């Protein structure tokens, strides 16, 4: 199984403000949709709530310590599966049992706490780096160049300057 982060972050590390994206970059949203379609996604409760609904054509695995959340959102008859777990480890274990259905690559899509908790175990990082600062209250951790190497970069200039960056964990 390949564990990946997929995230858009401003130059100052901001990934969100009041549980919303502080920018609108259609090409990044399209990249996210195409990359994650048909895959398993791991996200925190706040990220799930900020999206407002299960992401279609994907397995949505939500990490929360709130036991009431599970009964409200996990529906076995739903077309878009939502599986609620109480820890990141439980989410990863569950996704590893689903690779036959959703593929080898599992995406962690946020938020900040889940990204920080999983930074030492991810294999790949798909980082859309927006080349300006934004105000916000949720941040993405720095990518350690001793642990990750940039393996792909595509620069863009519209609607603002940003780059699609892919990092791979170095063999240490």
C-alpha cells in the first residue's frame, strides 16, 4: 500500500481558514478529483464536515474521537461509502483491507492534525504550492528535504502563481 498526502498550501503553510480553502484554483480542484477518483481517502472530521458531503466515487474514511459521529454518518446502503474510525492507525488498517477495491494508493486529504500525525509514514506528497501568503488557522507541516525529494514540478500562473509538486520519501 502507498500512503500519500494530497494538499494545497500557501507559501506560509496555510491550508485553511475557518474550515474552508482560502483560495479558488479550478485546476487544483480538477487535479484533486482526477488523482483521487476511485481511491480510498482518509480525513479528519473537520475536513469531512467542511466538504459537507461524502466525496463521490471514493471510499471516505473519517477519523474522529466522537462516538456519536459514527451513527450519524456511516451508512452501509449509501452509494458513497463513509467509514468512521477513532484513530489514524485504524483508518490505515481499514484502507489496507480495501486495496483490492480502491487500489494500492490511499490518500490522506487533511486536515492539519492528520497531516502532522502522518508526515513520518507517508510515501508520497502531492503538494500544490501557492506562491503567496494567505491568512489562515490551519497549516501544513514543512516538507523535510532530508526525508523527501522533489520528483516532479509543474509551474502555473493562472489564476495565481502556483506549482504542482510531487515529493517521494527518500530511502534512508
